[in-house]
């Protein structure tokens, strides 16, 4: 369950970070630096380390950055779906479908790593 927890923590922090980036459009340098420091800093990892048994934390910690990466395309999916509104732009419609398929595949891969132990063993 530590793998699922770290994935969920990464998705949550990733959504908060992306939301912060969207809100910090006026002063991107200050806001972006603070948000990146919060997302990639050790506070979330230290918090999870307190809740996770010591034996499970080192092997499941890699799910946190995967969760950060999974959160970004899902957060921007409404903007991606707007690409399909104009049927005259076939290239953008193809890009929309490619983005949807890629997001679903990345999510399935992350869920497989979190929920299926033999799937994690393939990584070595």
C-alpha cells in the first residue's frame, strides 16, 4: 500500500503545483520558484516517511515523482479537449486524440506500478 500512497501523494502535490503555476501567471518567477520548491522539496517525502514504515519507504519512494508527472496531463485535459472543438483543424484534432491516448497509457502504467507487484519487479 505504500506504493499507492506515494502515487496519491504525488498526484495531489502535482495538482496543487500545476494549479499554483496557473495562478502565478502575472509573476511567474516568484510563484514558479516557490511552487517548484514545494513540489520537489523534501517536505512531502519527510511527511510520507513519518507515516510509512522504514522498510517500505526506500522501495516505494519512486512513485512520488511518477504521481507528479501523472497529475500534469490530467490537470490540463480540459484545455486539450478544447482542441477538438474546431473540426476544420484536423491536425489539432489528431493532437487531441494523441494526448488523450498518451494520458490514459501513462495513467495505466502508473496504476500498474502502484497496484501490481509483479509489474514492479519488471523494473529490476
